[in-house]
């Protein structure tokens, strides 16, 4: 478990599954994903996330507001092995319920996840990716000190060719840069 001033980042609980399925069905939340997820797909994702924690010691932490204990989504680290010029890699990402947007939660939780990745897991680089049009996520990446080289942009192979989610930008952060940022 990780904690920040306003947030608790923890392993997943059964009670997270229903609000997570609702989050994944929200068209605003899934605007930049290949598609919304069904409740069954959401459950399978939670199962994969938990298996990742067991395998790597880190993952996509369930995120809750410390004061209310309300589940608001996830933030964390995921090993990416799909075929791309930068994989295998560890990606930092976030997915928050619409009601949690605009409060700085993604940046706050991502900073804690980066600290865990660099200080505890010993990672030397962490990447992040988003669709070209997902400007809000680009802003979070930049607040984290991540940098983008347009030469690194790529087509996300797990998104359909016709999907707007196919075209992605890649941001990077080295452990050395993180320590100096």
C-alpha cells in the first residue's frame, strides 16, 4: 500500500469491482480507449492486475480518497510487452472516475507510483503513453517531468487500425531525471 497526502493506493478488493465496471462503462472515461469495457472485461482486468502484483511486486493500485475511502480508479505501474520499439517497458498510467477529474489526483498518485518504481523496484526508466488527442494525460505526464520525443510516437498494436486510440505518443522518464526533477 502507498499513501499520499489525500490518497490511498492499495491492492484491489471485491468491493472495487462494481464501481470499476461503472467507470469502464463511462463514455467520457473511455473516450481515448479502443472501447468501453463490459463488467466481465473489467473483472478480468482486475484479475490480471492482481496477478501482476504477485509477479512483480507492483501494479495498478486501486485508488481511494483518504478522507472518504471512496474508490475513484487506479494509478500505477504495468509491464508492457506488446510489440513496439520501446518494449518491454514499465508504463505508468491512471484511469479515474469522471467525478475525480480536476483535483490533481492522477498527478499526486503517479508521483507516489514513480517513487515506488525507482526507489523500491529499482527501475531505470518508466514510460507513459496516450492517444495523440488525450491532452489531459499529456499534461499529467509533463507535470511528472516526463519528456516526449515525437520520433518515439507509435501505433498502439492492441487497438484496431481504424481506432483513434491507435495513434499514440510516448513519454519517458529516467531514474536520473526523476531524482533531479
